[in-house]
């Protein structure tokens, strides 16, 4: 059975929560698009292969919040071009910053698809993916995007970095509901004996909704759940920290932004709160932890991150070494950069396959994505699969990557992601 981490809602919702402010297409291309491809004879072509990258680089969230996947993908393509590209054709990257708005996103999609004529979109990281339906109707494959919203579980021709089992027929998930597993909570319960978990949120709609989702998963795994809510405008994290100590929380999950996380950690240190783990998500799995949490050394060293990709610090792994070597000029490193690198590798595999057949076209790249085979990016990803199930699964065997921050060592992997696997229930949620 394909293994992948379905409970990416935690990661997707957190990205949206950084703000804290706030049709049906066919599921496959017509067979006529491919019926004569076996007779096609490729011709020599040295024109660049053009791909597009849409990023909310300048958005209300901040300039660096969403740029990791873009930077990782660009690094991969630069390395690929230095080695001759795909069949002698270099990859030409066309970037577009949508400003974090739906209007800007639609503008980017129009420019890249209709004007620049890109073959595919790669490593899309959009705060408001308003142009997703337009991408789908144009049958442009979008490969390895970050599922910040529900688009990758809604539209055909969109292939998120973590895969999808949903029908993707223009309706989100199954009847508007997506499903995710409880593997993160199962991990801390089984591996570290955690029994009491706190969930900290703002009194703001998106934050509160995400907190309820986490609470649902924790209760399904038998945790005692402590809910803490603070005022968005004037959060009293000291009071939260005092109650966490009183309640004896083993774990702390949150539905607050990065700045709020730092304040929460400072308050926990001041109150002498000791927890098994202050759990964060893949977006905050970065090398900037010492600066972000500089005033909270105890909480900082209780930070744990979970995800579906191999720790960017695992340089014993060949694929990680290649990523780190190619990105050594970057000032910081992050898990999102590694996932952007994996997305670019994914496109390159498709383009290489197409170049050997009828040529690198949108239709061929899309057909490659629908072969029904898992993708691991040379072991950088928990196997990613795309299926269209008529009904949501009741349970899944799901693997995850886990790392803990340690001063002087950085993010230290906790076991191997290919073997840290659990059979967990799949719970419904709405974004």
C-alpha cells in the first residue's frame, strides 16, 4: 500500500494562520490525446523548456515565508542546466510573485500559461491559489506545489508535493471534506509516552478552526486535551504558560503565527514549563531557529518538527548531500527548500521521459503524472501517490519524518522516516 502523510492539514493550515487575519473538469485527458504517440518520432530540439514558479514572495505574511520551495526548485534547475539540461535543452524558469492575493495569483497564472506558454508549473507556493481552476482547465500540470489551501485535493492536473487520494473532479475532497491521519499524535504517544497535550490558538476564526482540528486528532488518539485561547490583538501568553505548567502538559501544539510562537516559548521559559515536545510543522523546520527563539533556550531545545520529507540535515543520505552542496550559497536552509528541490526533480523525471518519446509537452508531462507510480525524489520524500478513490479511506498506513532541534547540532532526525509508520484512522475536516 502506498505510504504518505495525509494529515498535512496541520502544515497547510499553519501556513495560512501566519496571516492570522483573516467548474468540474474531466479527471483525465482524452485518450485521443495519446493514441498515436507511439508512432511519434522525436526531432532534435535545443530550445529551452520553459517552466513557471508562482510564489507569494511579497505578501502580508512577510518576504521569506513562502520562498523556500521556489529557492530549492531554482537550485535544482541551475544544477541541471550546468549538467546539460534535459536532452541538451536547458530549463528556463519564469517566476511570478502573486503578492499573496487572489487577484495577483490569477494574474500570474494568466501570464505564465497564456503568455509565457510554460510546459508546467513547479513548486507553487501560493497563499491564495485563486487561479487553480484556470490551471486545471488549461490542462497545465502543476507539480510539487505546497497544499496551503484545498486546491490540490480539488482539481485535476494539480499534483501537490504530498500526493492525493481525492477524486479531484472540481469538488474538494469527498463532498467538500478532506481527510487526514493522526500519525503525529500516535508517534508521541507510542514513542514518548505523551498523554496530555495542549493546543494554543488565537480568538480568530482560522486559528480556532485549526485548533479544533488538532484537538479532534488528539482526542481520537486518547489524549487529555487542554485548550488555550488568547486574544489576537493582546495575547497573554504568560497566563497560558502558567496554566500549561499547572495542567502538566506533555506536548504543546499551536495555531498561532511565528511571532506568537516565539512569545509563547519565552513565556514558557519564564514560567519554568518543561514539556516533552513543543511541536511545530514543516514550514518552521528551518536553520533560523537560533534567531527566531533566541530568548527561549529551554523551549527552543524542546522544538520538534514532523513532516513527509527527509531531514535537510541528514547529509549521510546521498540525495540530501546533493541538495546541500547545490544550495551552499544560500544564507539559510529549510525543509521547504528541500521539498522545492524534490518538486523540480519530479518535473525533470517527467521531462526526461517525454523527451525520449513524443517530446516535452503539457499533455505528455501530465500523462507521466498519471502512471500510477509512487514518487520519492531519490528518497527525499515519503512515497507520494495519486489515486482517485470514490470513497475516503477509513484508515491508512502512514509514515512520517521526525526531527528535534538541539543547540550545536541543529535538527537531529529521530529514526528513519521509511520505518516510522503507523496504521491510523482518517478523520474528516474542512479548510
